[in-house]
């Protein structure tokens, strides 16, 4: 379906649900995480890490646990997952809380026109895109997840023993912190696709995750010694926080708002505070909690969101900005339909832009050159440690894109009788081989696993998308 008609269908569904409301409220939070180079250009990335989600969470390749799904295992394995390629955005841990004085049933559908919904819990009735599993799901090209006839149960259902406690595994996970909020539990009443599998699963919220390629509304860059923030979107931004942390020192720059088209110099901001990291972390959390509540979350929901991502937002070294994503932006990239519609709906998303600063890029280029000339594996290992592990791939992609750009500039000036297209192809092959050699040294993998890593060509064909 064309994007225009797809959006029109979403708007039509929203219009229908708007006239069919019920006496409940829904509060959603989530994050959009991107990585940007020192010039503010977005970088496609893949953390190359195993999911930290519990095993009971459903995926595109395992939508439920039962004989009907297991019978389709071969076909389901053909469905693309987020680990199979590189993306500009990672949508991390959206959850939807429901608040109602009485039980009810509703249908929830979330769509992701420029992305891929990859995980969810409890079991979704249907999802897409799906192809080749017609005995379980009809073929569909759009990315979405639907929970049909989802039960919203009394808030005390778990404590009174009328509902089993939701599943929990012994391993630590970002997933569980979201349960530290008061809301009505939910339970699935229908199975997955054309089965009953997944029926009866319960949780304190609806959960899902995904990846996408939409552009961020904020450009975060570091030309020279400055940190610049530019609102490149269509809506004013609010509650921005620039955070720089190394070791036990940190700096926090709170920016109340950033109008469309405005550029802000964070280093020159009179509100920038530098000092002890632990003290500034407490201040950062307090300020962020206040902003999340002001945007529509209950206090315990905001605290659960902060607890979920505390280790990533505050404890990881690096330079990043967190900001509240405008509701209109969230609705445009991630349409949500609840039927019947709630009396009130809050959708509070935090944008996270992780920056690769100019000094770190230069250090990485120096180490990459050392490895290329001498084969010094210690240089590759040091390069991989310049950023936290899940952003190491971003740094390598940045080096490769700059290497390709430098090669293109050289070809334009190098005198030769050979056609430039042929020379460009040869230069690209050489640089891809060089990049793959460096990546193999930074991410050493057993031979049996090496095939799971996409090659440079797949990375940059995705970037072009």
C-alpha cells in the first residue's frame, strides 16, 4: 500500500474511534534512540548484542509458544528481524498503561510506516509485515501490531488472586522496571493469528519495540569545540538536556525549549553546570521526572521510565541529548488507535541523540590507520573501546562513510583515462574489504557466527534507504 493511502487509512481509523469513547485513560511512554556524527549526520547502526528482553517476550519469528506456531518455524525464520540489518532509529520499550474504574475490552493497533515492530508482550493477535506463513497469518506488507479484544482487568486483579502474576525470569532486564507503576492489568482473550496460542497472557501494560529509518527532529553536532543543537523538525522542542559524562565528572545543560529552525550553542549556555557526576545525575533525574509528569505521565510512570533506562542514560560515558518528542511527531511516525477511544491519551516519548564527538572521531581514525598499516590488533581493540559496546558499530560505520567520501573526492581530482564509474567501483570494493577487515578485528567472532554480521555493502544500502 502506498504511504499516502496507508496514512489516510490510519487517520480514518482514528476518526472512527474518536466517536466511540469509553471511561478510561491510557498513558504511553517510550524512546527513540539515534546516533549522530560530529557533523550531525545520522549513522545507521546495529548494537550486535543479544536482546536484554526476557525469553517470554514475543518476536516476529516467535509470536507465541505452541504447536501451531512451531509448525511454522521454518517460514517464521524467514521474517526479517531487527538484528538482520542496520537502522537509523531504535524504538526502545514503549509501554501503554491503562487506568479504568471498571473492566472493559478494547482493541489496540500500533503502526510503524517507516519502521519494523519487532517485539511485544502480551501476544498480539496479528502483526506485519508477514509473508509465507498463510496457515497462521495472511500476507500483509505494513508494519503493525494489533491486540484484539484485550481485557482491561480490575486494578486489584493480581493482588486478590483472580489473576496470576505476570511471568518473570531470574536474569536482569530493562523490561521489569515498567511494572513499578499503578495501572490496570491487561489480558489477551484471543489467540495469535488463526490459533488460540497466546490467549490468557497477562501483564501490567502493553509492551512493544521496533526499529525505523525516519529522521530525528533534532540535529546534534560538534564542529570544532562547540556542541550545537538545531531543531530541524516541524514542531518546537521542549525539555532538552545535554549530558556529557566521563568517569566521575559530568556536565548538564538544561534547555527549556528550542523553536523550529533555531540553533543553540550548548557550551555557551549560562545554565550549563559542571561537577561531580553523582550529584549531577540526581539533578538530571529530578529535572527529567518533572518534565515527564508535565507532559502527561503519572509520577510513578515517569519514575518507572527513568528506572528502566537509568544505566543507559546516566551511567554510560558519552555525550548525548535527551528531549521530549513532540506529540504530533510521535503520532505521525507511530500511529496508535485504541477502540473504543480513551477519555484521555498521553503519549510521552523521549528522543535520545548519541553524539560521536569530533575528538573521538579523530582518535578512531588514527587507530584505524595504525591497524591498516601495521595490522596492530591492539589498535583495533582500543578503537572498539572508545565508546560503549552497543555504539561501537556506529563509530565504525562513521569511519567507513568518511573513508568512502574521501575516496570519492580523490577520484574527482585524480587524472586518469579510465572511466570514473569503473574506478569508483574498484575503490569501493577496496575500502569495503578494508572496513570488513577492521570490523572483524574490533568484533572478533567465531567462524560459525561470522555469517550473521552484515557486510559493508548491506550496511550502506540500508543507509541509502
